[in-house]
C-alpha cells in the first residue's frame, strides 16, 4: 500500500454521495452458480456501493462458499472499497469505471480475515481520497497485512487508475508536504521494514496507463517484496523515458519473467542485461521484452549477447523511429539469429527503418549495408 500512498501524492479533485445495500440486495445480485459453492455477484452501480455491506453479507454465508464480485459503475457510480479488499470467501474482485472511496483504510489494526483473493482487476477507476488522511497514513508505520495486501493473489491488474483529492483546498497541503518531504528519510524507512511481502502465486501483473510516473515505483515495488513466479508484467502507456534499474536487473526481482510489456512508452535506449543471471541451466523459453511503439533510436553494442545468456531475450522494436544505419544492421543481425531459434516471432523481420536518402521505409529482411 505504501506504493499507492506514495502515488497519490501526485493526484488532483472530487465529490461524494450515500445509500446502503441490504442482505436481499446481494442475495438478488449474487445468484448461486451451478457449481453450488460459488456465488457470482454482478452489480451495476449508479449511485453508491459499500464493500462493508458486501463483507457483512459474505460473513453470513456458509463457510465453504466462495464469492466473486464484479462491479461496474456508471459515470455517477462510486464504490466504497477499503484496501486490502478482504471479505470472507472473496476470491475474485473485478471493478470497472468506478470512483473508489475509502481506499486508504481508516484504521490500521489487524483484521481477523485471512488472505483469499486470487484475482484482482481494477480498470478505469479513480481513487478519491482526502490528502490529509493520505499524508497521515504515509507517515505511519504500516502493518504487514495492510502494506502487502493479499499475498494469495495470482493476477493483479491496476489499469488506468488515477488519483483525486476529495478536497480541493487540500492541494496546498500536498505542496507543503512535498516541500518538506525527505527522500533520505524515506529510503531509511524502507531499509527498516522488517517484513517481506511474498507473492508466491502471483503470475500476472498489469499496471498500464498509470497517471503516476514516479521513478521510485519500481524501487518501492521490489524493496521488500518477492515475485518468485511472476511471468507477465505489463507496464504500457506509462510515459516512461528510460528503463528503471529494477527492470534492467529484471532477473534479480522477477526470476521467472517471460513477458515484459513496455510498449507505448517513451523509451529511447535500453539495457536488459544488467545483472547477469546466475542460472547455469539454459532455458528454452525466451524472455520477450516488448518495446514496440517507443522512441528507441540506439541499438546497444552488446545486442548479440541477448541471445547467448542462459535466458535468451527477444526484443520487439516494432514502431520505433529506427534509422537505416549500422545500428539497424546490428539489430537485423540479432533478429535473424533470434528467428533461427524462435520462429514464432517472424513478425520482427517486418520491422522497418527509415532511409533519409531513399525517402522511404525499408523492411529489416531487405536491409543491406556494406559500410558498417
Ligand atoms: C481511463 O479511465 C477514465 C475514467 O477514470 C476514462 O475516462 C478514460 O477514458 C480511461 N482512459 C483509457 C485510455 O482507457
Ligand atoms: C478541506 O480542507 C480545508 C483546509 O485544509 C479544511 O478547512 C476543510 O474542513 C476541508 N473540508 C473537508 C470537507 O474535509
Ligand atoms: C514522449 O516524449 C516526447 C519528447 O520528449 C514528448 O513530447 C511526448 O509528450 C512524450 N510522450 C508521452 C506519452 O509522454
Ligand atoms: C508487442 O506489443 C504489440 C502491441 O501491443 C503487439 O502487437 C505485438 O504482437 C507484441 N509483440 C510480441 C512479440 O509479443
Ligand atoms: C504478425 O502480424 C500479423 C499481421 O500484421 C498479425 O495478424 C499477427 O497477429 C502478428 N503475429 C504476432 C505473433 O504478433
């Protein structure tokens, strides 16, 4: 959660309303599926839904029953959803297009609910919060339960999530806060965290289209958390201009990574050979780094090494402003070697460079240059 608290210290404005959902509301919206032990709730929110009411409802269900909750909001819809979204039996939570209130919990006391959530999907939502409360929490020591969230997660999607302050006049407080904010103290604090968040089942993370572009996101993500099984990490459309150190050294933090999707960013140079893997057994499956639709112009001189390590790395540079020069020839030679082993990435051979002399694009397979 520390990451989200940190994130909100960049956000902006909002509004509120109130109503309450009863047991019959959830009984109606959560029909029993044929596999009788799953209740699938599908709720359309036009005014306001409160997770606390939902949690009350699940607590009264038979203890063997699992629940999935699917919430879609209208443009007026708000969902009171306190982190870390715990409710007895809740294994899937899917929230679309909502203004999320109460996201940062009022109390930091331990709940007696266990971690159960396996799939979390938040899409096109706005986290509305009172800035004073965020700053208050940010300065508090958090418990492991609150900070790590549910460590049972298998898929975690936070797509297009932005932050707003519920009180416009609060913005003054953010500015004031940032003026006195000490990164040194903050890093000291990270060093003192004594727990680790272990996401032992987490295979898929998508944090695309994020409004916060802090270069410290990855530091916070990896400083005290383990992702031993993560195979897909999507971080697209986030306006990043360089590859964060934690992704250069991806092997240290995400040892099982198969797909790193950084498409639609603004990255101009790259390096993914940072911390060389200590693995001695070669893997047959490559890591695919998707850098399509970025601003890459330079191809690293160690490009051939991307195929010779214990984990071969396929770098997709489709849609980058590549010029027809020796750099591009180096990339061509790498792609041709890659395709000998991994035929299914044949589309890479259609990547083009732009020739200023000929005023046209040339496909990689057809590019020749005797001057390199
Ligand atoms: C992001 O979410 C907002 C609502 O919070 C929506 O208005 C906007 O269209 C979404 N943007 C994208 C690219 O999906
Ligand atoms: C908004 O912030 C101002 C100044 O910090 C404060 O006086 C006011 O009570 C706040 N309003 C609400 C609704 O929290
Ligand atoms: C990418 O960088 C260019 C120039 O540095 C800038 O004009 C553009 O707005 C950036 N795009 C994004 C999505 O941040
Ligand atoms: C990279 O991403 C683009 C855009 O989403 C997609 O079309 C392309 O197939 C991806 N490349 C690989 C190798 O997966
Ligand atoms: C290759 O390109 C074709 C046509 O552009 C597209 O239909 C196909 O999905 C691409 N394959 C991959 C693996 O990206």
